[in-house]
């Protein structure tokens, strides 16, 4: 996508079955994804615990991220940095609207 | 900001004199900034040509980025990847509203 623009609000599909993960850009240092949630949550007792750091922002919608020691509610514009190997899961995403995430793995 | 949220629409100051650059997060691999423009543009004949790659998204407002061979209009949700050392400048930012940028330097 170098020097070609991509709009994160384009092609937002309401897909009730699974979250949609769309790779927008990747090189050796970084991976940028658009994620669209429509009410999906992480499976019970499932935790993400990945080796990459992750910076994530909610561009639209509403979600709750769960960490081992706390929960964080994320509205439009909210961002959070999740260091590598920090356990987290998606506890809630809005059922009334699509939740659009920007995720930067680095 | 690890595991503490930051909202990019918070504290958007309309400051006519200069663009505002706010560092949101930085480590050895990455730097994340919020930039707020209120009509400012790059000085004439000035080009950014930095050694970091930059992924940038317009979260609100309107801007035009100029490259040597083309111009790219950016509305809300538009993102673009600018490889290191690629010359670019801000040709225009909206005078009617604040333009809020997310910039990821990596």
C-alpha cells in the first residue's frame, strides 16, 4: 500500500459468524491489521498471549478488553498498548454496530 | 501507556499557530504520535524525508499529502504508508475543522 491510501471504514462487512482480520500492511518490522467485530468475543478461558507487541485502537463501535488484573472499556478513539506476552482477551464487542479496530503488531 | 488507554479525540486544541505533535507511546521499535493540524501546511519547498518509515491515518478532518510525483487526499479513515526517505509534505489541512492524525513511526 506504499503511497496508496486505504480507508479503514471501507468494506465493513457485518458478518455475524467470525471476526474479520484484514492485513493492510506488513514488512519485517510491523504488521497492520483492520479487524471488524460484530458481537464476537474471545472463547471462554481463551487468552491471546502473542510474542509481538500490539498497539490497538477502536475506530468505531465499543469493546471491552480483559487483562488478568483488569478490564478496559474502549470507545471510538481509545487506544491501548499491549506488550508482548501480556495475556488479554476480547470480553465484549457491541452487538448493535460493527466495532472497527486498527491493530499494529510490532 | 501500557494497558492504560488513551483517546485520540481527547484534548484536541484548536491552535492556529503551529501543528501540535503529541507523543503517545515510544519504545525501541516504534513511536506513535497524535498530530493535530488546524489549517497548517508544510513550508513552501520543505519536504519531510525522514529515516523512519511512517504509517499515518487521518482520524478526523481533511488533508492533502504531496509526494514528488503525486498528491493524495486523505479523509477520515484514510491511511497511507510512507517508506523511509520518501519525500513528502503536507500540502493542505482543513481550515474549518481540526485534522487529527495518528502517525506510527517504525
